[in-house]
């Protein structure tokens, strides 16, 4: 979900929104895509080994390519998870991001002179004319965590869209997909909570005001609560299908689901969107809020 208010108009005064977002079980905002940065040029004079810089630059270049291959699936989603080199494209990219984040954080510690020496650039998938560039490593960390969470949401959506009649999958496999989706949604919430609790506070108040709306505290909070709500929703369905689940367990899960959807609704409704992904996200949150409160 990009900064809808600041999105420039295309020729003819029309915004370039995706014509079709496809069927979905989990609402997934549009991806934020990284652009390649010449890390060697910016960091060669800061007492880092050339091998370290080349390794970091190589990882970033690989991620840029992988994201460009995965991003189209977030717009027009299919029922079958795309695979590459023996694994899903989502898990492959998620692993690459985790590796990159580990190396990046290893180079940049508290008080490091490298914090503001590189300008990192990301662009919203739905609006490739509107990019956000910031000379701050924590902006890069925040953007990576957001992308990791979006990948988890997208993968959970693929799993939940699977149908036995459409894919030839056995109903027991579908049930396993549902359980796997619970773990994936909890992981997405964990990435977003880390961004809220440990990364945003490291960015100055002035720079936080310049962040794209996708990375605002309210939107991150809404997505985190939404992931938890949909994870608990799936747990509730599993409990309903299980003869061993007690009424107290089902009641507790139902109360947790209401709490999380309330949080998601309150956070996302703090913004005014006229159209685009922001309006769709609000509509989705409002619909879920009405259902659970009805």
C-alpha cells in the first residue's frame, strides 16, 4: 500500500492502479521494491574489508532481481505456489533477505559511523514514479522487515487459496496448509512487531515524518494486528473442527480475534484514502470489523 495521497498522476490525469488484484484470503498490500545501490563506492573509505563490501553488494543485487520476479504474484495471485531451484520463490527470497539483514546488522552497530553514509532507495510496486530515498541504514532495515512480512502474508494467501477440486490436493493436505499458514502469519506479525518495537525508535522523529505511509507506525501496527487476527481466526477454525478443543479454548480464541481486528481497524482508519490499495485495505478491515462485531 503506497502513499496514495502523494502519488503523481500519469498522462491524462489518471492514476495507474492495478486493474485486478485477484482472489485473496489474506489481504496483502503492494510490495515495496528495493533499487540497487553502489555500496562499494559509498563505503570503501570506512575501514571495511573489500570482501565484506562485495559480499553485501552481491546480496543486495541478488535480492533486487529476486523481488522483481516475485512482486507480480502479489497483484495477480494464483492457486499454486511458484517454485524455483527446489523451493518456493517466497521461501527462497525470505532466506536471502534474512541473510542480507544479518550481514547488514553485523556491519552497523550502535553508534557506527556507517549509519547515514549510504542512501537506500525503495519504490512502491504500484507507483514506480514515486520512490523514497533515505541516507539511513535503519530505513533499509525497516524496509527489509516490511518486505519479509509481506512475503509471509503472500505465501499464507497462496496456501489458503488452494482447493482440492482445483489442484487435485487431498483435503488432509489442505488442512495442513491451514496449519502452516498459522505459523507463517505469526512469523509475519513477528517481523512487523520487531519493526515497531526495535527499528522505528532508532529513526529520528524528523526522518520518521518523511517515511512513506507504508512504513508509518499506524500502518505497520494495522498489518501486525491483522496478521495476528487472521492467525487466530485459523486457529479458531482448527479448534472448531477438533473434538478435543474445549469451549473455553474456542471462547478465548474468539475474544483474541476480536481484539486484534479491533486494533487493525483502529490503526488503518487513522488515514484518509480516496482510492487505490489504501482504500482497499480500509474496506477489508472495515468489513472484517463489521463481521466480528455483528
